[in-house]
């Protein structure tokens, strides 16, 4: 697909979800919360309120530097039916094999997905969710800076159940770009609220007033 006939979308969004060993036992919970958020009326309304009224989204599981899987392919979301179709693909995604934590690998993989998506996106966003700092692969700041140079914004949803200082780590090392933000989940029980808030702000293109879910 060439630039001349690329499909225009308000946002090209990669949802990149940590599936490393520290979080793998809670993977089903993470899936369910994203599925529920995508089906929520407020999310659909936010999508339809955009200039084009549609976004393109894909869902990625990641852990090691060499382990990233696009388990739900690029999908145009413009109404409840298309959101439900994407949510169903997430719900049917296989349970991942645990590994270590390569945020840099997740960023590099997601940036390549955006570059090859074929969409003409007004905003390009990688959404990183996880509960650990980078401990595999190249330095996360190198991956972050290359994504920024490609015009990609990175937002974060750090879960603080394992590393209480992870919010500051994400602010300093992971997020980047105009309006980049984090929404903090203190634990798995607050993850649902965090996911809903994050998706709404990403689609609307504004930063949240506070970081906590």
C-alpha cells in the first residue's frame, strides 16, 4: 500500500502487554480488562468523536528481547461491532510462555509494526503495560529515542505490585513524545480502571489530569 492510497486513521495504536514471568499468572486478568475497556461505550464515543472517527489498533504480547507476538492483527475500530471484533481477537489470544522483561524489544517490535501498518495515521502511539523495568536487550532509552525520532509517542501503564518505583522509571526511561503520559495501576485490582482511562486519553489525544488509576 502506498502513501497515496493508505487508509487514514486518527490513531495507529499498538497495545503492547507484558507477558514476562513476573506477570504471566495474571495474564488472563490483563486480557479481560482490555477486552472490557474496548467494548465500553465511552471508548466507542471517543473513537467516533475524532476527526476521521476511526482508529487502527493491534495487540502484542512481549517478554524477552526475542519474544514478541502480534496476537491480534491491525483492526480498524469505528463502531461497537468493530471494537467487539478486536476485543474478541484479544480474548482468544494464547496464553504466553513466560520470560524476562525487554521493554526495549517491545518498543522496537511495535515501532516496526507501525511503520509497516499501511495506515496514514495522524498520531502513532505505542502503549506499554508492565510490572517490571527493562532487564533484557538493549537499553530502553535507545529504543525510546529511536521511536521518538520516527514520530511515535510512547505511553505507559506501569503496575506497581512488584516494583513500587516503576512509575518513576517509566516517566524517566520509557514514555516519550508530545503529550506522552503514564497511568499508574497500584496493583492488579486497579488495572481495570487504569486501562479504561488510558485508552480514552490515547484516542482523544490528551494527557490525563493525574497519573493514578
